[in-house]
């Protein structure tokens, strides 16, 4: 396999993971316009839970379901404790600070429960490869991309063509007005956070299963990647967030070729900075979000 083909395969798998990270982040931003700095740590604690259940039972399906369930619960708890008390204050900075506090708490809970050392993670994804243009493309990466695109398109259609979707859209437009006309704002917001938690947890499990390792630093890395990919692809669009994740995976894999893996995070920030400079509208949105 040629070097370029190999890099394309690697970028495909990496981009699929980044797309799922960004999809969970964008789901919350679409409704509340908030930068949730606890996003990555929610998926990190869910992934550690998945690993713990797998080690205890040896059942991969049960482990994945447990991880995603914990992700939904933790995301909802973060909303109720970090965001709900500040929801109608009009303060843009306070929710950012409280989400950072929630992220640190989750990180310390994982460190106390599972330890801070790196852990080996089993391959819970379907194996095998498909030969495309002479390169072996992992089936798991193709399934991840298909799932991310399907979820994004399905969510966009749900918002545009269903009554519950119209409620979510109304809440996203104006929380205060939605509450005044009697819409179930609290239930809607909690549901969005729970769904985002499930998506984020799937991304964490996909990441750990793809790379075979699970680190405590996954929380911060996932937050950086999700924010970068969502901004690059447009945080106002779930489909755009998926495209941003795939593009970020492609770019970082090629740009970081031959460099240590830790440089990928720096590449994500660098690409984000370039996007914010080239497209001032996105720069303004990033600064005024929340």
C-alpha cells in the first residue's frame, strides 16, 4: 500500500471519530448556543465505564450499552447542576466556568475510580477491511462515517419536519419566550443533553476501540477536537459538524505525518485559528457564543 493510500485510510478512521465527537458537541450548541467544556469528560467517563463493564462481564454489547447509558445520565446531570441554575441569567461567562468545573470534577472521579494510568482497550468494533483503490479501508471506519451522517441527517429532518422537532427549534430560538408560551423547556433541554451524551459516548468508545488505548487526557482532547471540528464545519449545522470532523481528521493526519501523535491536538488548534481568521463571521460567533 502506498504512503498516500495508507494516510487516506488513517484519516478516514480518525475523521470518523472526530465527526462523532463534533456531532455530540453541535447537538448542544444548536439548542443552547453554549460551549460545553465538559463534553469530552462526559464521553471519557462513559468510555471508562464501558471498559469496566467489559472487564467484569466480557460482553461487548452490554459494555457499549452501559457506557452510552452512563453518558446520557452524566450529560443530563451536568446540565442540571452546571447549566440549569444559570439558564435565564443572560450571563455568557458563568456557564463556561461551571462547565469547566464539571469537567474537572468528572476527571477527578475517573482518576480516583480507575487510576490515572493509560489502559488497554479491547477492539469492540466489527473487524475486516474493504479494498478501495488498492487500499484496505477498515469496515469499522466506514460504519462510523455512515452512522454519523445518518444521525446528522436524521436529526436535521427531525427538527424540520416533526412537532417535537419544532419544539426543540423554538427552544433553541428563544428559551425565555418558549417558557412563557408553555413549551416544556426543561424536558426538552434535558433530552437534548441526554442524546448528546449518548452520541459523545459512542465517539469515545469508537476512539478507544480504534486506537486500542484509553487515557485520562481523552476528555480534554475530545473537547478540543469537537469544538474545532464543529466550528470548522459550522456549529449551527449537524451535517456541517460531521463534515468538519471528517475534514479535520483528513487534515491533521496528513499534516502530522511523521510527527508524534501529540501534535494532532496542536494541529486542530492551528486549523481552527486559520478558519477563524479567514472567516470572520465564525470568529465572531466563537467569541460571542453562550
